[in-house]
C-alpha cells in the first residue's frame, strides 16, 4: 500500500515503507471529531478546541503529502503553515487567551493584538518547519516530537489532555516501528506532528514551555540555514561500516558525529536525551512553585 524508499543509513540500503504518517493524520482527525461529538470537550464562545486542532493537523498532513509528491522548495514550505494559523488565531481571539508571556528573570511581556497576528503565525511556522528539518535518521522524526508532546500534555488540564491521549499512543507505536527501521512516517508525518505540537501549545496556552522545549530544534535549523546561506551546502553524514560520521558541522546530527563515528541508534538516543533535558526544564519552570518545595 505504501511506496518503499531506501534507508540511506543502513548497509545495503534496504527498502522501507514510507508515508505511514497518514495513519496518524486520519486516526487523529477521527479521534478529535469523536471527542467533539461526545461533548467531552465543550465548545466555548462558538469555537471548539478539538475541531480547531483537527483542522490544523489535517492541513499539516496535506502539506506533507504535497511535499512527498512534489518535493516542495523550502521557500514554499517555510510559509505554507501560516494558513493553518488562521483557525488558531480565531480560537485565541474568541477564547480570550492570554496575549502575554512570563519569562524567568525578565518578567511579563505583553504582546497585545500582535500576539494574534504575529506571534501565533510565527509559532506555527517555526515549530512546523524546525520539526520537519530534524530528520533523516530512524526515530528522529517520531521519538523527539513525542517527548515534547508528552511534556506539554503533562502540564495540561484533563479537558485538553484528553485531546491528545489517543493520538499520542498511536504516535508512540509508529515511533517504535520507525526507531527499529521498519517504517518511515514521511513528510506527511513530520509536518502533521509539528503542527500538532504548535497548535496544542497555543490552545493550552503553554508558550514558554514550547519555546524552551524546541531549543534543540532551533539550534539544528540555525546550523542548517547558516550552512545553506553562507556555504551553499547541505548537511549530510556518510556511512562508515555501520556507523555514521561527518566531516562538517552543518546540523545537530553532523555536529554530534563530527569526526566521531557513531551508530545511528546512538545518535538518535543522544538527541532524544537532549530533548528530554530541555522538556524537563520547561516542565519544572511551568510547575507551580509550591509543588517544588
């Protein structure tokens, strides 16, 4: 049913089914519609969090599907997620979500109307694209986003937690298969899960947690863009036996493997550990201080 592509970082480059992220998109959409019709998450002020989240994830999946089919150029992929920001903007306005963010050591920053029309679109665009950029190795596109999503869910009230409970279980199953090299979720999966993280963070008003959690993603994207713009090169690793090694520091993966051969699973494990560290910091900062004393 699914087209097979070579696993570039395995000896012999075995063919692996690609595009199984569509299963996540379809399951999550049906799940969120059932949540809406069951009345578990009631609509407030005429807007529904489950339906808004479903629309955003559907668009993320559609965007990934286009990329899988047409190999979209980055100048298009960078700005296409802005379309998915529209339902989030409407929900934020109607629900009266906070337009400020409280930063440690800095204090409260009030964005006003700029939060709706500038900050939310930036969140959607940056998160979706940075999640998509950190990939290429078995597990990176699935395990790392799952860690961030679990952190956001840990800070969410039950009424929002239930929105992602079923989809998270399915995503973890896909992540296990992806980590073992049995499947690829493709761009449809990485864009959909990136859109999921961005949309869920906006809906649950966990802006600070999101910003801290995606720092490794941002670091990876900065390295990639810097290399492309100034050196006109793309990040790549080579296979040395059953280990990955790089002679350049052009991305998070090549930075870790720079003149230091490592197995694919070890690289993925190290990056996942980095994600766990930043997500843990985000959770600790957001927790009520009485719980920490």
